[in-house]
C-alpha cells in the first residue's frame, strides 16, 4: 500500500473555507492570521468568512490574546458587516478601526 502525505494547505481554497467556517471565527483569526502565509491571510479576510464576527465570551480569547486581537488583527479586517459585541469591550473595539461595511451591531 502506498502512503501519501496530504497537508491542510494542499487542499483547495474552497475546502479550506469550509473547514475554517465551522470553527469560531475569532479563535481562527487569532490562531492563523499573520503566520506568514499569504494564502491563509487572504482566505481569512474574504467577505464570505469575515462578514459576521462574534466577539463575546464564547471565544477563548482573553487578556493578552484579546490585546493582540484588538491591536494587530481586527484593524486589518475590512469586510465585517455584522459585529456582535459585549458591552465591556465594545468601545475599545469600535474605536480601533473604521468599519466601512458594518451594517449590524
């Protein structure tokens, strides 16, 4: 039997999007955004993936992770249409960046 090695990044973009859409978006952005892989960065910024972003306690990002998310990742996202926030970090997140496509808060 011939064993072949297939890696996650060997998959087509459409299949990768299916996988990452099944995961919590904030956690995916924190884990995969900015890891020096241009292909992943482009996929994570596609409007199909990033149009709704839920930044609530359902995410495991707190403390220092939340600071990195707010200062490095969130300002680079352009296609957010729907943003779900908790009252505590709302002001901080809204002041971080312009959200030209934001239609729902």
